[in-house]
């Protein structure tokens, strides 16, 4: 998962995606580092959550309690319902789309409606549809007003939190590894050939929980400089450009089972 710098807007992201030159992309990428984004801001955010599924809505509300300062969540089941609260000053809109039928068209239409009502609040799209990992769906959502797109099939809570913090700070968040197919395929092939050592796996486990280097060092009984070396090696082996992307790609490439097998085999 890759975030663009907070100077980039959605139109700039779309331009880069139309011309996926690797050097241009690397120049635009920023360090989305969960260790430096431990606090959303000086005050609690007011987050509008649009989700038609009761269970996932309640789970997200519970998960959002992990953000500091704890945000105020205003839940809605539908977009029309959220329209009645347009004047309450929401800082962020999280829209969870569960649609599998014509997902791209549905998401684009819904983002457009949300943007018409909430003209200034950033919009983050969560989607568990298969099309959520299709480049056209992500491009279209960003082009039509979303500041973030997160496929929930492959993204966990720590990375989602990091994305929220980054977007609130003015950034644009998108899974570029899904968009740049050729580059992604090349990275996957390389990563499958590069196994992690047990110590790297231990660091990765803490990394995926969004912990800072200092905390990882304390809990694993190693120096902070050693942790940084392990993080760099994990990034190199996964083809990632920042910590958050490394955590995302490791989960996607190897999964919990694959990482457990490496640990039990004592891979070096």
C-alpha cells in the first residue's frame, strides 16, 4: 500500500497512474510511517460513517476507539440519511461499500453524491467487493472526489488507521501496488524468492501492529538501530518503499500461514 505525499491531490494521483513511470512514482511517494502518526490531531475528530451493514458498522465504531484522541463517530445507514447531518461539521467521511454488482459504477455514483453534500470533508472509501482491487475502480473513485481507497480484503486496522491520519493531514492514500500491475507482478515474483529471517518476522509482526521502532526494540530486546536495519531489509524483500506498504505487502504475499511456515523452518 502506498501513500502519495500530502502535497499531492487526487488529480495529480490520477495523472501519475496514467503514466506509471516508476521513477516518477518513487519521487512522489511519502513515508507513511505509523510511528510518526500516533496522534490524529490536537482534538478529537468528528467522523461520519456510512455503512448499511449493522455488524460491520458496529465493528468499525469499536475499532475507531483505538484512535487517539478518540473520535466522535456519527453513524449512518444510507447516504440520504447522512444528508440530514451535513451541517454538523464532520471532519471525515468513511463510506463502506459492500456492493459487488457493478461495483465501480456504484462507488463512483455514491462518492459523487457524498461529495455534493460534504464539500470539504475528505472521503475515504472502504470496499470488500472483488472489483475493489481493480485499477479502474480505484482510479474512478479518486477521480470523482475520494481522498482514499482501501480494499478491506487485504487491509487491516493498523494500516487503515495510518491512512486515516495521513488523509486528515491532507494526503491521498491509494494501493498503488494494485494499480501498477507490471510493477506489482515483478515485486511479487521477487518477494516469493526472498524469505524473511526469524528476527525479521518478529519485527514484521510488531510492524503490522503499527508499533514504533523504539517500542519494537524494547519488546524484542534489541537496539533501535538494529530494528531499523531489519525494517529496511523487510522493505527490500517485499519491494516496499515505506513501513506501511511493507506490512501490507508481506501479508498479501505470504499470509499468516506462509509467515508461520518460515518461522517454523527457521529460514535465513
